[in-house]
C-alpha cells in the first residue's frame, strides 16, 4: 500500500523473544496481549515488515520491568490494516471499519509526534492500540484502510488525539476525567443509547474471539468479602491500608465515572485517581470501568458498574450498532468527536 510513511511498533513477548523468519514475514511466539487486564494472555503472531530486537522498559507493567521488545517497522497504512482488525473483528460493518481506520490513523500520527516509548513509536497492546499482526486481517480491513487512505480527523488545523474503548455504558466521558486536567473540545460527553442492548449477532460480528469471553461489559457487578477487598487493595497498591472501612467517590466525570476516590482504612487512608488507577487498585486484573456505585452490607462490598473502558471518545460497540443501522463513517465520527472535521483522503 505504499511506503510513504513508516511506523515503529514495539511488540512485547513473555518473557524472551522466540521468532521464526519466513519468506516475507516473521512469526513471533508468546506475544503477550491484554497486559494487566482481564483478558491477559499470550499467543503466537505473524507480522510483515522488518524486525529488530532490543531490551526495553515495559510501561504497562508495574516497576518498569525490562523486557525484550521486537520492534516491527512497517508502512503506516499496512499497520492500520492490522490495528482495525485487532481492535475489532474484520467482519464488522464496513462503515465501522472505515471510522476505525480514520481514528487509528489520527491517533498514531499524534503518537508519532511525541512517542512515550523508548526505541519505538507505539506499542502493540492496549496501552497504545492493538496490533496483532496478520492472523486476524482480511480483505475487508484492507478495503476500509484504502477507502480512507490518508484521512484523519482534524480540530482546527491539528490532528485529533482520537481515543476510544469498547463500551461507554450509556454516556461518554470527557478528557480530564481520564488524563490531564485540560479540556479537549472534541472529546465531549454525549448520550449513547446505541450500546444499550446490541444484538448477539452484532457482538459476534464486531468482537474478536477473546473479547467475546466478556459477557457483562455494559452493566456489571463485582462482589468482595471484606477480607478479600483488603487483600486486593494491598496487593495492587503496595500499601497496607489495614481493614478497608469505606470507599468514598469524591469526584465523578460527566458520564458518572469516578476520577477521585478516597480509600479509608484502619491503618491508612488515601485519595487516588484518575479513573485507570482506581480500576487497577480495586481489582486483581482491572475493573471494566470506574463508573460504579459502592454498597457495603453484611461484610460484603458490591460494586455495581457500567461500561468497559475509560469512556472518552468513540464507543466501539455503539459505533458498530450505528453502522449496522446504516450510519456512514462520517456520521459516526462526528457523533463521537463533536466539532471535528475530516481531512480529504489521499489517492
């Protein structure tokens, strides 16, 4: 698809790199995906492009543990063909794939301007955006990337930092709930009824195999016995709070996601945020989201929540339903990134 621009992608394996060079591709064994999340696992993946191997700190792991990174240099448009069929199933409605091609291209170009990794532009996991090689790709993904070739979302003259996630739970979030305390004008809170009750057929079409294992991603509940919550918070935070007496939401974002939470213990109390830290400290993997209510009765904590992901930007399940109902990719993008505009595709 041309070699006008390349991107360097760091692919983390567990724990050392094993690879097999093939005629035009290479196979990496034991690639770790979903690092730190509830779908964390390893799988073998095949990639096009060139391969370089070097040690690198892994920002997705606690303590900045040093891992081997396989650095894959590949044409940006070819990279996107893999991304949109890794983030979503390549059998998804075409307008969803086109929308995803635009936001993934926009995000990647912004990330390449200010890389937050050492030795490569982006990583291949959910810390950046999923890039799982050739195994899940199809001609439909290639078609979607070609149909939007070079096209990005703009706000004013700047490329948008397009964030996205699986399911908002009914309302999308604003930037400052998740990241810096700034207002990003195209990341606004919008009501999203599209992800309310997607049909099983839609979910089979748009979710990749391991994502289909998560059944209760829109409305969910987590229950802990008192001692279990004490253990989880101590293990994940590295702090002995003693016996947890209260979980107090101090600040919520526009969707209801908690961005400031006070944990009150008999030995220690602390206010934590933002939303991802809250999700990580209150689960041995990671809570689906920080949009939850807390109840404590009879020695049992119950977190009743909504949505899967940070909630800022495009709701992938909602966008899939919009596409299935006949909305164009332009309509999908303008719904979730209000005030943005599409650049002209390059041909």
